[in-house]
C-alpha cells in the first residue's frame, strides 16, 4: 500500500541547516507530486509548496522562498526538504504529502524540528 | 495565493449534536475544495474532496457542500472520535492553501 515515511525528529541550533527525507512506497514515484506542509506548535496547516516529481521543478509558497529547498532522489523514490539558516520560528512539525486526484491523499507521519540554542 | 477563511475557529458540542463549519475562498475555486480531519500529533486525513465527495471509508455523517467561494462541512450526530481539528484546503491552484482550522471540542 502507499506509504510516505519521513526521517526522525531533529534538534538544531540557530543558523544550522537540516534536511528532512520523505521515502515513498507502494506506487510509481514520478506519477504524483509531493507537497510539503508545516504546522507550527498549536497552529494550523501551512502549505510550503510542492515539487513536480516528474521534472524536479519546485514551486514555493510566499514565505518559503530563499531558505527552503525541495529536491528529489528519483532512483530512491525519495523527496527532501532542506532548510538553511535555521531560525527559532522554524520549530514545527513538517509533513510531506502526496497529491492524488483532486486532493492530498497520503501523508507522511511528520518530522518534528526543534530549533534552539 | 488564494486565501481560505474558515469559521468558527473553535466550537464546543456534545456527542449526538450536529455541527457545521464554513470555509470561504478569496476567489472563485469551483468545487476544488477538500476537508481534512486531524487528531493531535497525527497527520491529517481527507474526509471530503471536490467539495462534496465522501472519501472511501469515511462515515456518512460527514457531508460537504458549496461551490464558487463558499463551502460547508456538516457533521451529523457527533461521535467521540469526531472531536478533532478540521481544515479546508483549496486545490484550484497548484499551490494549495489551507484554512486556519476549526477545533471541535467536547462540551
């Protein structure tokens, strides 16, 4: 069955970088785009953007341009989110999520990122 | 970006009650509107897609309606497992956006 499995929790210092992985199983990776969604503590869902898994072309939402990088390893059916120059307000739960027909149909379990000195 | 405005931000209700949650888009989105339920610490799951289509396996007490810019999610006869947060999301633009969420709490 379709699964998205994310890497584990991360604790980073301000100014550092982090790379979160999202490994997919159970379907043909290039057939469905991958979205990245952020959820700050106690807050709602914020779509950071998405990456076209066929072309590798990323699209970033306003507020996620510059320090955020989406990438792929198609041979490993894996998507990545890298965040550079981490700030305290990057502390959040980050989800990868697969675009299905007219909806997000499968989600990773989430990766908790804590940024603290 | 298309802005999604959801209301109310929280609602208290009892088991057996009915609840309606509203979502408004900042521009026309046709029926490209999805509803998700999220339990604390878990990934969201889709309840309704294309404004009114019930996802496979979702109980029929959940229903969605609307088109254009105004949409509603209705939950009839609340069950204990329904107390969670609910989010609308537009899929009209390739850059999805979510409403700010509605927390459904037990009265």
